[in-house]
C-alpha cells in the first residue's frame, strides 16, 4: 500500500479493524478482536479481506500491522563498516527514538526533536490514515539503528504534492556516506509516491545541516526571523526545499 493511496474499505467493520491496527502499530488478532468486540468469524473475515487488498499484513510472529510496499533492502560498506538501509518496522521504534535523540544536539534540529517526542508518545512508528501519513527508513549496523530518514505528509488536498523530511546519523557513523544514502532513499521514495516538493526546516545555527542539504541540491526557500528562542537567544528558522 502506498501512502498516497486513498483509503476505501466498503464496510464499517473493516474500517474499524484497520483504524485499530493503524493506531496501535502491532497488535495480535486477539487484542484487536477483543477491543472491537467482534465475533471471531466476522473479525476473521474482515482481516482476510484487508490482507487480500494489501491494506493489512501479518508478521511471522502473528502481529497485524498496516501494509506498505516495502522498498528494496540495500547493503553498503564504507571504511570497514557494513550497513543496511531498509524500510523501518514498528520494532525499530525504540532504536529510532534513541538515535534521533542521541544524534541531535539540544536545539539544533527542532523539527526532528518534535518527531521523536511524537512517536515516543504515540508508540506508533508508521502512520497512514485520513489525517496524516508517516514513513521511516533506517540505516542499521548489525541490526542496530544508526540513522534515519523520515517523511511526513498531511492529508490536505492543497498540500498533496508536499512532504516534510528529517534525516540524521549517529555522530560515530558520520562521514561515511550514510546520511547521503538515507537522504537519497527518502527522496527516491517520495518521488515514487508522486510528491513534488520536500521541505526540511532547521535553526539557522545548525550550519552543518544546512551545508549538508545544500551539497545535495537543496535551496533555502524562506527564513522565519527569531522563530526560535533558545537559552534566551532568538534564532531564525531556515526553511529548505527540494523540487523532485
């Protein structure tokens, strides 16, 4: 299922099952069935149709989750470091939150800090509902998350061509091209989804992030003066954009 795909269920029961699974990340069939107070036969039928239509998937461990068209898993090696870039899973959430908070110095990437707080609070990584869509890709070394790229898309018709992106890598794994690979993966996926403009906003004091984006073809579109107040100082927000 693509994040730009319009959600249509044809039955209230199937919509209820999907919304419960989408809002909880991973759930067992028993958990969802009991929460929705459905008879086993009715619930089983709705799950079967949702799985048939590629809207819900079941993991090997027996958990239901929303289904996505998974991107290709790519393996790389640089300076004796082997890493993999792949689509994130619900099980990666703790690792992603940890990496985001470790990789971001306080006040240097406010949007990413907000994303980390949001997914930690919701306890749900990937989203696709009538209000928003959210996707993550991760870079992993020996199955441990060391970097991420995140794309957020509001379900507003007038903004249907846009998405917001954040990207980052642990300090120990920088200067190895991992950030560039993650950014490339995120932009390629966004183009496949039909997005035309991608945005990334950072404080003006984050010279490294601004330089990184400019090196990859991003441009400063606008600047909100004194948008942030950090330790008593007013800081501009630099709004970067990329046309796909």
